[in-house]
C-alpha cells in the first residue's frame, strides 16, 4: 500500500512486553467522536461530538474562557475527563493516556502527539472483513469500547 492510500498511517506493531501483534492507526478526522483512554487498562470511551453533555461543556468552557483557542481546548478536555465515569478497572479516562496492549495491558504507545488508536493485530483495515472477522470485531468492541452510560451524574 502506498502512502497516499495509507493516509491514516496504519501499520502492524508489536507489544514490547508480550510480543502480541497490534494495529496502530491515526484517528480518522472524519469520525465524529472523541476517544478517551483508560490510564490503567486498554478500554476506551467513544464520545460523540454531538452528545448533549459535550455540547454543554463546550459552551460553558467557551463562555468562561478568554484564553486563546488552543488553551480553551485543554480546559475543554479536562472538563470532559472530570465528567466521565471511572473505568470498570478503577482507572480514569484521559485523552492522552497511553495506548495499551489488549493482552498484557502494558503501555505500547505513550508519546501521544496526535490521536492514535490501537487495535488487535487481526483487525487489519487493509482488507475486506469476512463474516467471521466481523463477529470477532463485535466481540472485541463489546469488551474494550464503551459508548453508553459514560457520564457521571450530570444535569443538563
């Protein structure tokens, strides 16, 4: 695959701890969700840009902030982090938490400068999935991705 086709920089990488194969990819800018990662395990939360809590927090931060654009985003990120429920492992969800191996939970990618996602190595997005891999992906998603009941008690 050439660089133009691989614009999300997807590639196979190996966990430095258990040597499990993983798939590293940049987060697509066309996916209307934020990903927050647990600081202790490989579970992540997907948060829609259009979630009412996100909209409310964004509006509050923009109104309260007289800071430059980049500074308000840091405040926005921290405000969302404070509102997320803890992970079932007891950890906290953070935008910049290390991406962790799904097998041994060791940090695999720690220097996060852009939105980077990590998936099991068998989830290779370079080929069309078959029925078996779709079922396997659904099982993996149910285990490692939270999309519902993510907020602490918030009142809109």
